[in-house]
C-alpha cells in the first residue's frame, strides 16, 4: 500500500512542515542567519572606499602594525595612536595578512562581530522559548523558530548596526564582545539554575553527594573571556558597563551572593585580568605616562565627565538616536518595555531563571541608555551595545503572535488569550494599537523628509555637487514612495487587525530601502567624496621623490595616508603652507621640491607663481602639484 506524500499548498503549510522536522528546522535557521548576515554586512562590504575621518585612522594604524611588526604600540602617520586599545588593530592586521591590505580586511572584524551577535541572539532566544515550552508542557515550534529569526533580522536590519557593522572602527567589535558577554552570562545564569535543580534531584536519589565544580560553567567562562576582549577593544568601559548591568540584574532578582558563588567571581576576575592586563602593562612600560594620560585620562575619564572634541549634546540626544538608529521598529520599544511590567518585582523573582530573558534584556537596554545619557561627551555610536537588547525586547513582544494553536491544549490556549500581556484581544493591546499608528506616522514623516532631502542636505566642501547629483538620481523620490507605501500598508493591517504581519512589513521596507536607496547612495557619495582623494593619494605615492615632503592643505583627510602609504604633513591654513614653502625655499640646503594636495580653491589662495609649480593631477575638487624650489630660487635671482 502506497503512502501519499502530502504536498503543502501554501507557504504557511510549507513552513509548518519544516519546523516540525528538527533537522530541516536547524538547516533553515542556519541558512536564514547566513542570508541576513551576508545581505546586511557582506554585500559590497569592501566595494566602497574608506570614509574619512575616523575609519582610515584605524586602517592605517593596523597596516603600520603589520608592516613594522610592532604589535604593542599603534602608530598613525608616524605618531602614537592611543585613542583605543589594541584588539581592533590586531584583528585588522591579521585580516590584512590573510586577504591583503584592502577595504574588505579593514571592515571584516566589524562584520564578523555583528554576525556573531546575531547568531548568539538567535540561539539564546530559541533556548529561552524551548524552556518555556518545557515548563508549560506544550510544543510551539513556530514560536520557537520565528521569534529568534525575527530578533536576528531586527539586529541586522537597522541603521545603527548597518552603519557600524560595515565600518572598520572599534565600535562594532566592542558591541560584539559586550553583547555576546551579556548573552553568555544569561545562558550561564539560566543554565546553572537548571543544573542546580537536576543536581538536587540526583542528590536526593543518591547516597553520595555530587561535589560542585571549582570552575564556572562554559557560559560563564565565555563571559569572562569576552569581557577581556571588550577591555582590549575599548578600555575600562568594557568591564564597567557589563558589570553594572549584571549587578543591577542580580540585585533585582535577589540572587547576588548566589550568582557570585556559582560564577566563581574571583577566578573569573583572574581570567579577565590575565587576558587583558598584559598588553596594558607592555604598552605602559614602553610609552609611560604618555599612554596613561592620553588613554585613561583624556579618552576615558574626560570623555565621561567633560565635552571632548566638541561632541556635546542635550540630555534627550539618545532618545533621538535610538528612535532613528533602531528605525522603524523603535516605536514599539515603549510597548515592549511596558509589557514586561518591571514594577512587579516579586513576580519576576519567582520566575524560573530561564524565563527572565525579557527582564535581563530590559535592564541591559536601560543600563546602556542611562550610562551614556549621564556621560557628558555624546556620540551616536555609544549606544550601539543596546541594539541587541532592543531587538530581543521587540521580538518578545511579537512572539505571542507566533502561536501553534493546533498543538496547544485548551487550557493553555485560554491562558494565552486571557492573560498574555501582549495578546491583541487583551486590554494591553491599546499600547500596541497606539504603537502601530505611531509606526504609520513615523514612516510618513520619514517619507516627507525623503521627498525634500535635497533641500535638507547641507553642503559638503569635499563633494560640492553631491546635492545636485542626489536630486538628479531620483533616489530620494523612490525612497519616499517606498516609505509612504509601507505606511499605508501598515495602516491597512492595523484596521483589519493583522498584527503578526506588521513587523514583517517593517523588515521588508528596511531591506528594500537598504537595497535600492542606501546602497546606491553610498556608492554615489563614495564616487563624489572619496574617490578623487583615493586616486590622487595613489598618484602621490607613485610620484613622490626621495626626501620630498608631502603636505595636505586645508583639512585633515587620514585616507590620504592609507592610500598613499606615505607620511603626510597636514596643514590647516593656506598661510601656514605658504610660510612653509618660503621657509624651505630660503634654506641653503633643502629638498628640491614639495608635494601639495589640496582643494583647487586653496591652491589659488596660496597665490603661487605658475612657474613655481607643476600640475601632476586633478580629481574632483582636489589638485596635486609639485612646487619646485630650484625654479623659485632661480627666478628670484633673475629678478634681483
């Protein structure tokens, strides 16, 4: 007798067939993580040049580390660079050694860190929901796989993570270490609770007690190693901020002493110090108080207590950053936090450890947000470490819509319908309703902004024609229609109460915006702003003569150092450049010439005689010239 194979007739049936087969579900999950990781961070990662001002500083310091073999002290343009610790330079230098000195290698550590966080968030949420099913004695594979998949996508597809996951600086590596450390802590904390109960049962049924291990479990060990990585990436904040979050969490649940004992805290501290302190000892031993004053004083203490480099902002700055940086899902964060009812401490303390992920994510989110709001120096990248927590919170908000009603018992179904804090039929659905309409208003406002983008853009002296080019490209209009159409679609879904589709529409909108608007705009900006500098830097590196000084006049563009592989003397004012030329020309023994890279208008301001210099190349707004001291001297002699 033949058995007929059931062929799924809809996407939902096809999906249900997959999630009910563990091997297929795991394979589909891995493919999903690969897909979103490649689209968010791998696609065209190295096809856009380095972006001034910050990215080339890291890229060149890492290149010089590889070339010189000095793996202790970072250098840029012949000077020590003490802004950040060494881990990002090590990672980039190793990437150079493997795939060559290029933009891919510069950004690869950031992309890998972002993908690593995405994978660990998926695992943590899946584990959390599996434990929830186990406690409730139900099977909800749809919820178990869709919720982590949603959280992974929310982390990958938001402006803040997209920008820093594709930029070769230390911020994404710090977030990777810090977020992964916090997730490992929670897995260790929740897993230890499960092990403790199992151990109690074994002791009860056995004549011989089982001794506790003197070492923390694997997740706590990973937590300590990743904290050391965060310290080597950003300094003291790498342990202070995660430490405050963990401390606040264990104090809230009333398990401080218990958790410290099971973590083997003193041993963990030895592991952290043993992995992170040796490099700090070596760099201080080699550079002394210069490093201590620069890194610990200026780049840590002063950044927290004073305004550094003009990076001041009002107290509400990070409200705007999170609203735009986690767009378009940020409008659901208030509802996600209210849903957890943090004020019901006793109820949370009585929860199983494995079910406290929402609580932990909320303390994580609020901890990072509050910490950097108190800090005086403010930058958008500082709150990047809270983005994984935000994604977890929003995914948990939507998890109640991913139910397998066919496999849930009648009692459980009634419980979900009547008491689920985010059920659309419960009174708390009003917060979700208002959030949905706020989503519509927010997307509409962004659409209006896109339609008027050419008027909103400021001028950029490095790319003076960019505003006109972006207007002619039609990208703002296309982006505006994408956002406006999505706003109308979400409004329709709210009216017909199809809540589960709203978050999917937001994701699709962002992916479409990334693919058809953001990526082409990035290429256009690179072509206008950075490509001329790259091409002239390469020419300068090829034509520079022995002992010939290379100066850039007008402003500092570190990418010139990276692409020319030469030392560059940056001079801000044209009058100082003229004074330098006159000074060198008056010396009896001097180099025969001088290379100058500047905007063409600054070359004119220098008022050099046409016979004094030679035009070597001109690209975009920039010009590369060689000033001949011999011609200057001979002409002055003829005049005299």
